[in-house]
């Protein structure tokens, strides 16, 4: 077996089938559902945990553990995308690692800048797909980064632009973390261009871009472990939010495997009756509102206060007084927050954004009913970067730079 064969299937490589389970084998054989198949040069080291990286470096170079620690720092702290940049390794060592593996990152295709300071990054994967991430300035300091977990999406939520792309494939952990690193590098480059002393920080991370993160559980988990590591991006778990359309078995797993203790969960509810939710989010025909809410309530008690329900307001569809009353009833006693998101229009969906008066009326009713609610103002909608507009071709009035 190729010395690095064991790493291929785990980290997105394709050549050596060293799969331990049938399902992984299937995932590799079906490119539409699997991970990238392009690492001709072996696994991507950026997706490995510190221990896995140590084992790989030891196997490839031999020698002490600190060598692996050096490589880890280059990848996750300095965000380099080539072995040549790892200047504290010898030439022969860099060559040996390059023979057996890769550290390439995502290519930045385009950066779109909104008048409100939001920036959309269009990134290209090594197998030619495009994905998007959105940098949103916080009200205070720093930025929130919204990242993608898939190319396209496996779900068919009718109001969402991403669903028009269909499901192409999951992102590998290294592609998820590299979205953060490319955004950090952009902020650093912008700061340098402005002669600023410090680049602003990415303080918050939301997995609300393209894709259903809980459908890509293993790679998302792996990425979160890397991104919360102080030796890399060091983003606190409490500042990371995973958003789900309501994949019940995966929410259970999220609780069972301790992820619910580490990061926040946002659940896209988006309707108050099964009849409407079946229409707008067909996943509801599999796990309906009652099942979904019961699953969320069953998460460890100390975590429930961190649950947010997202509610996209669709004009005339789910924004009536009766909806507000039902929503109060559904969430009664849960202590959960509601994030109301006025629909962001795009060509792929037959819905409209409710008027500002309708939005306030809905929100006021919730508040009077004792529900904590926050209205998410659209950010970056002039560059097609607002919630649900990520579809790669969203019309833009802003100039790429
Ligand atoms: N699949 C995950 C994460 C991606 S969608 C999920 O469903 O939660 C992130 C959020 O954007 C969800 O709450 C979704 O309901 C919302 N959204 C999708 N399309 C939207 C649109 N056009 N306008 C406003 N919000 C939208």
C-alpha cells in the first residue's frame, strides 16, 4: 500500500481505497456524494487533526514530533498553501512531504464588496467547483464569517437560492477551514493596503452558507475541532453556530457526540404548520415540526438556551397573525430565541419579502407573547450575499475587486 494510503479516504484523497466501512467505500465511488477526488499528490494535510498530522509526518519524514507541530502552525496559523513556504523545514523534507501529500488551499476567484461593508468571497475548489463565503462586519468590532459546508445543497428548501444548484458534493474539512483562512488573509491584505496596524478579526463563525452542515457531519466536526484550536484560528466554540434545516437524526448525533456542548445550534423552522412547512421545506415531510421540536428539546438541558430558531418571513405565506400566535405556542417554555429573517428575494424563488409594517407586526406579536426575537437585517444584498442568495450567479451591482 502507498505509505499514505490510509489517509486518502479520510482526508479527501481518491487513489487508494483503504476504506474500513462499506458506506465510506460507496461515498468514494460516487463522486456526486463524496469528497473531492483531485488530490493526485495524496491527502490534504490541512484536514488532519494534530495527532493525525503527527503520525503522517512521522511516517513520511521520521524524526521528532516538533516537526509536525511546525507543519501544523504553517497550515493553521500562517495559512500557507505550499510546502515551499515552510521555511523552517529542510528542502528534502519539504520535497518528501510534497511527494506524499498536498497543502493546497481554495483559490479566491472574486471578492465582491457591498456598500454596507459586507464582502462575498467566491472560491474555487481544486476540482473546479465554486463556493461562497460572506464576511459581515459586526456592529461592534470584527467580522462574522458565514461559510459553506457543501457545493450546492442536498435539500430542496423552496425559498433558498442554493437549492437551485442541486447537490454536487460535500466539502472536505480542509475546504471548510480554508474558507476561514482565505477570509483572514483578505482582511490582512486589506489592512495592509490601508496601512492599518492591525487586521480586524473574525470573531464569529456561522455555518449558514451553502449546504446543510449536519448532512456533512464528519467533515464539519473535524473542521470545528481545527478552527477552535488555539494554535490556529482559535475561534471560541461559543462563537460558532451550526445551522440546520432540521435533520433530526443528525441533531440527535449533535447532542450525543458532545458538539451541542461546544457550539451553538440554529434551527431553520420557517413555518408554523406542517402543511406550509411541507411546501417550503420538503424535509418536513420526513421529520415534521413536532418531531423536530421534540428532538431539539431533548438536547442536553444546559444547552437549550443556546438554541436559535430561524424564521424566514415569506410574504403572505408564514407571516400572518395566526402564524405569530402558533409560533408563540410552539416555542412556549423553551427559552429559545427567534431570528426573524425577512426573505431575501432572488430569481429562483416565487416568494416576496413582507412589508416593513408586516415584519414589525409579526415581531411585536411574538414579543408580546414572551418570545425573544431579533430581526436580521439583510446584509450585502446588493452583491447577492444575503441569507439564501448564495448561488454563484446572483445578480450584482457591485464591482468585483
Ligand atoms: N442548511 C442550513 C444552513 C443554510 S441556510 C439551514 O437550513 O439552516 C441558512 C439560513 O438562511 C436558514 O435559516 C434559511 O432558512 C435562511 N434562508 C435561506 N434562503 C433565504 C432567503 N432567500 N432569504 C432569507 N433567508 C433565507
